[in-house]
């Protein structure tokens, strides 16, 4: 097959994927061109778009239960049981390519309670993620004033805090404090070698 024929076949497949994506989006999808992309990269992108649109909705709560992780209500667990369950959830989420961010302001019970009651119940697409993909649960990602203040207090470095002062001079910036817990450095990361968990050893 000549290069022209190969390019033509690629373009035909890409256009069909675009058409399918538009159809799945009810005709409301806005598309642009990737002038510098190789055809195989462009085709891979549109395959992902179609796969996302075709995937059913689920929650991380349902995915965990489907993978065999029980999720008892926090009030039914004593502190030791809850910590063990929390780390079981954290590591199973990592296997699903789901990672937690900014948790050191929360105790184990507070974190598990927030995950159980809210964060794990948000809808997400039921797609298998590969090693190059990741989903993040940001424990301070709501955009609320409370979350912003907690982030500035415990997690933002001085450069970010100064940037915030410049952009929002009327907003208070709390004094930095070290967070009360030390969990984030142990959390799995997208390119992680799973850290040993002292709670489970």
C-alpha cells in the first residue's frame, strides 16, 4: 500500500470515529484539527473519545465493590479496622488507576468517611485505564473557600502562596502550618512502586 493509500485509509477511519463521537454526543461535540499530529496518534485520540462516550456510568464505590472490596459504613468500624480498610481501599483504587491527592489534613477516620460518603460516590465512566492513564480524587478539589484555605494553609508552597496574594489581594492567606498527618508520601502515585504500608505489615 502506498503512503497516499495508507493516509487515505487512516483519514477514512478518523472521519468515521469523529462521526461516531458526534453521534454519541448528540451532535453537540465541537471538534478541532490536530495539524501536527501523526495519523496514528490522531486515530488513537478519537478511539479514546468514542470509547469514553460509549462507556456506561458507574462510581468508584461500585467499582471497588465489583472488585471484591467491602465498604462498611465508617461508624461500624473501630479505629484499627478503619485504618486497615482505608489502606485496602487506597491500594485497590491504585490498581484501578485512581489516586488520592492532598489527604494529610484528614485523620484516617475523616478521610474514610469523606471517601465513603461522597468522593467514591461521584459518577465516573466505567473504563479500564492503562498504565499511561490515571484518575485523581482531589480531597481539596471542590473549589470552595474552605478547601482553598486548607490548601493554602497546609499544602501550597511559598511561591504559590505569593502568586495567590498577587492574584487575589483581598483574600486572606493563612499562615503556613505543617499538616497534622503524614500519609501523602505513602500514597501510591501514577508511576509508583507501591510503598510498603506500616499499617498492613
